[in-house]
C-alpha cells in the first residue's frame, strides 16, 4: 500500500492579554462565590489548514492579585481549519490582571 505524502503545516505565535484588552473582566470579583469568569481570544490562522489541526497552548506568564489563590485555566476550544478560541478562566476571589501564552497548531 502506498500513500502520497501530505506536507505538514506548523503555525505558532505568542500572545499577551490583560486589563487593557477590551472585554477583560478577570480582575473583577464582585463576591466570594465560585462563579467562573472567562475571557475568550479568537485566533485566526495566517493560512488555513486543510483539516482540523492539533492545537497546543502553553502558559508562559500571568499577573494575579496576591491576596487570594491564583486560579487560572487556559484551553483551546472551537478548533477549525481556520482558527480557534483560547479561553482563559478564573473563579472564586482570584483576580487576574494579565496572561501570556504561546500557541502551536500542527496539521495538513
């Protein structure tokens, strides 16, 4: 069995978001409830893949308030051949002022 090779495409970038980003509310905590707060960054690939790629996110930095525990998640969601959403979340009394991360997309 012989298959023709498909060239791999690799795209990556570094992003920083925070209190100066429009819609950022992760630094605001109105009560001590366990309510989860989210901030979504829509990433559009410079060139589209032919199929849904594998996306890896790596947290490279963050700025949080020292009064409470640092609670933070970073997830890739809604991955398509043309992009994805990076969703940053926090909860309880945590206040997040900034997040930096790298992303890497690998596919054909």
